C-alpha cells in the first residue's frame, strides 16, 4: 500500500491512494501555533482512491463523486497548484480523482489523495523531487498528508507529521463501519475543550505516556493484547455530535471482536478481529446495522504484517 508509486496507464500517470486508520490517538495538548499535539498509531489499509493525471495547458480536476469540490476546496487541486507554484511554474495537468474512500470518516481519504497527487505530478512533470521535499509541501496541505509519503505503519507525534516506522508482529484483521453521517474535524476539536486536555505541551511528563507504551508493547505481542489498548481521545466529543456511534460500538463489540475504536475524528468505527474469517463474519453481521439516517457502509480491511 505504501510507499505510493506512480505508474503509466493508458496515457495517464496513475497513483493508488490508500485509506488509513488510527488504532490509537491521544491528544497530548494544545500547541502555541494553535494545532494539537498528538500521539497516534496510523496504519494504511487496502481501501483505495485513484489519482490519474496527464499533461494539459492548465490545472483542472474532475471527480466521480459530485458531492466533492473540484477547485481549491479539494486537497488534490491545492496539492497540484502548490507543487506547480513552487517547482513547475506554468505547468498544467488534467487530473481525475476516482473516490472509493468515504469522506468525513477519519479514514484520511483527502490527505491520501493530496499525497498521491504530489507523487503523481512529480512523476508526470519530471521534477525528480525527493521524499523530504514532497513531505514539506505535504505538511502545508494537512497534518496527515506526510504519513502517506511514508512506507507504512507508523507511530506519529507532533501534529502527526513526525513519524517513527513500526513493524507489528502480526497482521491486522479489521472491520470498518461508516454511518451515512459525517463529522467535521474542526468541530470535534472545539468540543474537546481545554478541560479535557492534560495541559500545555510543555507540561511533561504526562502520566498518560504509560498508555502509549502499553499500546506500543502490544504491537509486538498479539492482536488480543492490542484489543485492550485501543484508544481515541476524540471519540467522546464525536459521540456527543453523533450519538449513534455509541450504538455502532455496542453492535461491533457484541459481534465478538477484540476491540473497537473510532478512527481519526470519525465518523468511521474500526473493529479489530482475531483473524480474517472472523472479520468477514463480523462484517456480514454488521451489514444490517442502521443509524437514524439510514444503513451503514461496511468494509473488511486485512493488512499485511509490517
């Protein structure tokens, strides 16, 4: 899934952009720059959008999801214009975005698409920029974007851009449930509130660091051990905005999984299953789940080791 690779396809340059899940997300505190300091484990999963690009006189974007913007409101368009402005003035591209990753889900689709656009256009325009140069641009686009320029699972700190590669001892057999309702990241952090944070980033040592260590230890042990350490500090404010997430959690847990956690700022919930066959059976059971606005979407995502 990672690293992202640009390939030639029927006259186009193509990059597959995977989703991600956060199996652990601790909000450390508020930074002086207004962002939040995080400690999180991010894992790419095999649910893909596709970026396609070919030369053109200017930069344009088309998307097969009519609900998404195709101008500066889309991270793909912003990635293309940023790359052109810094490294390829006057260059253009016709870009197509084929969406499969649900948006407002916490699955990183927009961030992954932006990273894929940087990789795709770097190849298309023959810029030969290295990963560090692309990562600097990626961080300007969003805190999660640099992750998708990495090699795979990572423990991420800072805004999420400081990555330490992780090689888990086992594969992850996951079931992702996405209700029709989405959630806005900005609203979630506003609801989080200062009273729920441990204090300023400089107020270390934070006693919750032991939770980080317990999760990282479980990555080297078993999936069963990991199920007891899943965490997302954004889940409480997300459930305040979308109470049906609590019911989804209960239904997932009742299906016999090892643990359940919301990914990112939601609204997707992720269950860790004991093995692939269990993940499939849980997914079959959850397909009948509903929220007040309608049915949920269910995905099985089995990740390779490391």
